């Protein structure tokens, strides 16, 4: 029995006549994809979900490796050794073969066939930097709590879309790319304004990355506070003391309209804690004071280092998951807040709002409808699903966020059981699992307030489930803003790779191309290749165009005070070949 027929007749299959209709339009090998029926994904009611058609990028001529525009060819690197460091073209990163889970066999390059090829985005953190409920003032205790480049997240993300659109094939096999998956923290502060920008970045459209007064910027970067880089001012601030430039017109450029072409591939979405929770950490959707403050006309910009440290510790230690202490903190500082223009677009969005945005035809782009989610998810209040990647591979997107609060993750029993069943029902297909959190950051097992009697499960329990199925090849995630690739080995020869990818908000601002191949020798390989945005490595301070801002976004992030210099990971975590035994 072929794998496609196996899935079509499994608990996650679609009706045979629908599969045949889809195959009649475009064969799977030529790029049709479809969402697996969510009626068996704990997402369903009685409604049958429509089949979601998608396509692959067209192959231009014979398949050949395509390394142009990847970090195999070149990586941004500093041109000077001290002070504010300007970037330019640097040498590429070589590919490393990792054999912890299986020994690579000679001659495999000439035998291999491609199972799937796709791109992972993660942690875009599109930011409404003028939003009243932001924590910029934590910078008085932690230099990296606010980054000088945060106003440029939208042009930076658009440039990443442009990079993917310019890829003519996968770096190793040259195979057409199937889709893009973004593994969460697509927005930064759970704001409707940010959600709209994210949907347009991915599917295409015109975006004005500003809120409040449309005539000018109102935020920390024209506040006159030396705590923050004041780019338009000649006045000395803490960042200029480190070499950051005076850039007249920067704020006007950062808040003017930009245009995204949208991805020329289908794209799917996984939810992260910054998408699900205000500020990425507070289970506060029912708090009227915080909801009104989000759209109101007062913004706190400066507190003492001691106060900032106390609030930051409460967030890190999850001692205030519902934001009660945060609400009281804001009330106590009401008199020291700055006036800003109120804006209802800054209101926090709910999980239902998130799903509705994905299901909105205005944001369909190249599909699929709902970008993995369905109306059945909306009915059931779930944000996890399965989908078919190719004839031989399924994708599984998990929701590892907890509405109870805190930035670390877990999953509930119903979702864990669904994961187990999905893998079992599709044992004849290989599986790639997607989530926002890594296994080591799934430590938050406090109850979900919407399902108070349901137990939560940590990363070790998810590993146990995945390792019990021989068809799991990889678990792809983000959250930690760092490239880390971890082998997971279980008894009976079962094994898989966990692939965490660096964010696109902190340097080195990366995404990852992943290729799955059958080596036709009893082994499989998972190839990972990192990519940067399409913006040039060199910046021009006089160029405040959309492209110029995207280049500046990268350089400012490199120089951000307090930023970690280890997020690229080691060579073993970057461009790799990850070898597996066939299950």
C-alpha cells in the first residue's frame, strides 16, 4: 500500500474522492498539498474541513544544488574590530556531517532521493514599538531588555521573505521547496496591530509599521531619555557613547509604509508564547485594566534599576503569571507615564482572533486556506493540527503555549494523546514535528485555565512519545533564539533529531532550509542550511529605503548592547547533514 493511500484511509485521511480530485488537478509529486482532516485532530466538531491545496516552487531545468543566498556562500561579518562594528561579506559556514544516530555510508550522494524540502522561520517578533504595554524600561537593569533595532522588525522580516522568494531550489538537492513553516513568536506583544503586520508580511500587502498618531513616532526613541538610542537627535545617549550613529530621519523612515511581496510558497503557522500571551508571559486576557491600558494614552518609559530588576525577576521566575503584580506596578507609576495617542489597534488578541486572521481570505497568499488551521480549530479552541508535506511525509504542528501564563511551555493530555494517535495512524509516513518551545524549555506545567482539570506534560514526556515511533525524523522548533541541534536516541533503533533555529530578531537573524532525503542504503539524512535576509551585508547610513533599513536592522542587532554573541551556535548546529537509520 502506498503511503499516500495509507494516510487517505487512516483516521487522519480525507475522503477518497477529494484526494482524487486534488490529484487530478496537480499530482502530489508536482506539489499539491492538503491539510489532514481536523475532525480527528481534537479540533473538530461535526463539520468536514475543506481540502487545502498548495503548490511547490517550480523547478527550472535539471535539479542541482542551489547555494546562492545561503550561509554556505557567505555570512555577514564585522569589518572592524572595535567600537561600533560595521558589517560586510564574510566567509560562508561549511557543512558538518553528524553521525551520532547513524553512520553515513559512502556513495550516498549519488543514490539519494528527496522526500521533502521546506523553510523554517522562527521568532520574527514583529513589534509595535509605540505600544503602551512594553517593557523597554527593564533596560535600566538589563541592557538587552530593549534593542536599538526593534523599530525595524517589519522591513527586516520582509527582506527574509524576499530571500526565500529568490531561492530557486533547495541547497543540497536542488529540489523545489514545498512550503515555509513559522514556528511561533510571530508577533511580540500579542497586539492586533502586530498580527495584521505578520499576516501581510507572509502573504503580501502594504504595511505601515506604526500605531497611534499617524503623523509622527511616539515612543522611547524620541523621548530624550539617555537610556535609549535617540537616532534623530544629536544629543549624546548611552548607545551613541558606544558608537551608534546619529541618523536624521530614521524614525520617520522606520514608521512609513513598506510593501511585502508575500511568500511565493504556501506557508504554515505554529503559535508561540508571544503570540498567545500579552508580553509573551502574562495570562491576562481577562484583566480589564491591562486591556484598556494597551489601547490607552499613557506609556511608561523609565523606572529605576532596582524596580526594573524586581519586575524582571518576577517574569523570569513566573511568580506573577496572570500579571496582577504587573498591573499594580503600572498603577504605582501612573504619574510618571508619558502621554501617547490612544489606538484600538493595539488591543490584545485572543487565540480565536489569531485563528480568524489565518482563516481570513485577505491573508491567504499562496495558501493553504487557514495556513494549517481550520474552522474546526476555531470551534474546539485548539491550535494544533497535522498536514501532508509530501507523499512520504506528514507535518505535525503543536501548541506548546499555556494560557495560564509564563513564557516556558508544555502541552495538555488531550494534545499529547492526539500526537500519539496521529503518529500511530500515519506509521507508513515519516513525520516532522513543529513547535515553538524546545524540549528543554517545556517546563511550565501550571494548569491551563480553560481546561483546569487537564494535566500538562513537559518536554521529556513529548520526547518519550516521539521516540516511541520509528517514523519521526525531526522535531523543529525555536524560542531560545539560538541554533542548537540535539540527537535523541531510544531503544530499538528509534531516533530523531531536534532542530532549534535562531530568531530573526537577534543577531545573526537567521532562518533555516531543511531537506529530507532517502539515501537508499538503509539511512536517511536531514540537511539543514541557514539563510539570512536578502538585505546586503554592508549598510549605508544615508540609505533609509526599505532595503537600506533591512540591512541596518542586521547591523544594529549585531551591535546591540548586552546581546549574546553565541546565538549562531557551533558549526555542528548550523549547516549540517544529520544521518538517521531507517525505522
